[in-house]
C-alpha cells in the first residue's frame, strides 16, 4: 500500500479544504485569516479521520508548517519594516519623483512609474504597497484614477514571485523540494515573455494600440534588460533581489532610452500623462525630499550583501550559523510514507534574506542619522505600522502553510494531483497557471497560492510524466501575475485613488489584461513541454 486509494469519495474529501477556501472567500466573503484557520482545521480533521494519520503525525506536519511559515514570514516582516522606515523618511517618494522627472513624455512616465517603479517597490515589499505608492504618483502626473490603478496593478504583477525579498519564490522552492539552483534560473527564463508583455499592456492602458506601437521597441529592449537581470541573479543564487534589481534597471533604462528613437514621438494631438501645471506639482516641497542616492542606500547595501553572501569562502564560514529543526519521518495508517526532514526550512545568517535586510536597515539608519535625515520616532512608528500591515497576512500564511503541509504529508495532495492528471492530460500545462491564479485570487497572495497548490502542481506533473520544474515554475508565474486581480489588491488600489465603492470598475479594467498574461504563461508552458522538451525540466 502506498497511500490513499484513488476513489471518487477519497478525491472529494481530499479536495474539500481547497473547495472550502474557494467557497468561503468568493461566496461567503470571509476574511483570509478566518478562511485559513477553517481550512487548516478541516485538513487536520480529515487527516486524522479519513486518511490514516495519528495525532503524532499531524503534530509533526503542523510543526513543519510552522517552520516553513517562519522562513517566509521573517522575510515579510523585515522587508515591510524597511519599507515603512523609508516611507516615513520620504525616501520612497524621492525615488518615484526622481524617476518621473527624467521623462517628460506621458507614455514614458506611465512605463517608468506603472511598470518600473511599481515593480521595484514589489521587489522590496508587498501587500498592495506597490499599488498604494505608484498609483498616487501617476495621478499626480495627470492620469485618471482608474487608469492609474490599472497601470500599477498590471505593471507590477511579474515582480511578485521574486518580490518581497523572494518570499513567494522561497515558498514554492521549499514546498516542492526542488533545489534552488535548478528552479530559480528556469523560472526566471520562463518569466521573460511575461515581463515584456506586462510593459506592453501598461502602454495599452495608457494609450491603446497606438501607445503600444510607439513604445514597443522601447518595451522590448527594457523588458529584455529586466529579464536578463532576473535570470542572471537567479543563476548567481541571489533570488531575493531578482525583482528589486531588475526594477531599478527598468526605471533607469526607461528614463535614459525614452529620449531616444526607441520611443516614437507622440502625435501632436495625443494627450500626454503630464498636466500643464506639472512643473508646480513636481516642485512641491523639493527641499524635503531625500537625495536619490541616499534614498536607495538600503537597497544598494542589500544588493552588495547578497552578492557577498554568494562568495564561496563566505558561504562556508557561515554555513553552520542557522536556525532549523529536524522532523522525524512516519507512515500513515493508509501506507503513505513521509521521509525524515533534517534542517527543515533553515534560516541562515547570510543566505536568508531577513538577516541581510536587518543589516542593511541598521547600516542605513546610521547613515541617515549622520547625514541629518533621521527623524525621532520613525523606528517606533514603523514597528506599529508593520504590525498592523502584517498581522492578517501572518495569520493567513501560517494557517494555510500548516494546511498545505498536513495535506501533503497525509497523501491528500498526491491524491488530488492524480485525479487532475487523469482529467486534464496533455492540456495540463495550459491549465497550470490558472490554478496559480485561482490561489492568489482567493488569498490575495502569491505565497499562499504556492503553499496551497505548489506541491499539487508538481505531483500532477509527476503523474503525467512532464516537466516538474517547468510546471512548478508556471504555478508561481500564474500566481504572481494573478495576484494583481486579487480583491485585496484591488481594494487597496480603489482606496488610494479615491474610487472606494467603485472597485468593480477597476476589476473590469484589469481582468482582461491579467487573463491575457496568465494565458501567455500557459501557452509558453505548452510550447516548452510539448514542442521544446529539451528546455523543459
């Protein structure tokens, strides 16, 4: 016996936690933490009553879920705190305004802020913050509220997986057990068409097909630069900055190349993004804005430390400095075997983003104090704000991770995967990113989607005998892009652009673009797996 028997009843029971998640969020409008807790309890009950787990087995699985949660949440907490510190000091405003000031063309401004800057912000934090920061800047530059929200939502979706210091990437990597040096470069390669397409869609939101035609050479060149940087950093073992650095390069490249023939001149009758009184809005309180280089200091330090952490002697010197737990293996009453897990989800001193973020933050605070930009009370304000922002996500991530590990360690995930494989067959690669989209739409989180469906997708690929790494990557790509149409993010967008209560208009504007990007990922998976099997892994 090698696990639960595949029957209709067993499959429906195994699917019930996922069905509960969908129903409670979409139809009952429950909060994500409440849904996560309910799904976790349901998964534990099913493990004990229907899938042969003993209380000890459930406790081990729950412990592993908590360890995995801490690995991800420490990244979330520290990255959000750093962002809040910089936001209190107006460093984020300085970065955005400096980039926008480099381009006078409305389409160039839309790309710099809606595509480049929002992606950079996603690289360092999450939770809808890129939309909350970028959309008001776009309105300041003269764009309508609905259009500003749509550009920020669509423009940053590609950066979510490797964003928030790669918390979503680390989740899919840990959940699937695929080595980082294998999945990170492969995923980055698959992201390339999505990155370029995201820029083209932001241009379309700004000015329709004419804007796409004007900017296509520029978008292709800049998108290639961003995609190349993501791939290089993933290859070098620095996924935690594989959205941040491309975001910076994207902003700089757009600002420099927007004044070249790569961006065709606008027709004289075209409406640009910048209002006639733009000079007044850009010059508002310029003396209070932090210098750009100083504003970028924490991220420059983070990039430097991330590179240093990959040097062989440094990695060896700190290899033993880590926090991790060992978990025993077991066999359930239905014969499902779980191997022992040693050093599970380790938090290493220099190979985990959280310690690097802490070091960068502390060094930057010292620099700000020395240069006179530090303000008393910022540290305390940022702690309170980070707690409020992260409290809900902390609860939902923890409960959903525990649910996912319990399902995986009692055979439910494998059972679900085999059923999906039997039904979808060769079309599964096309379906795969939409499963990721479903998870992020339900939970508002790429991380949660990877937790819920990452192992399910890999096991389905294994059952079909197709590329496990490719499908695992496509899961996260679909979830990354799909998170932009999650209700939580749309609510944030509506609130910051003054469209509270009119969220449906933003949904209508965003959904076609997101579906197009997810479909692109699915078609890409179909081509790689069925037509270019040499590229599939």
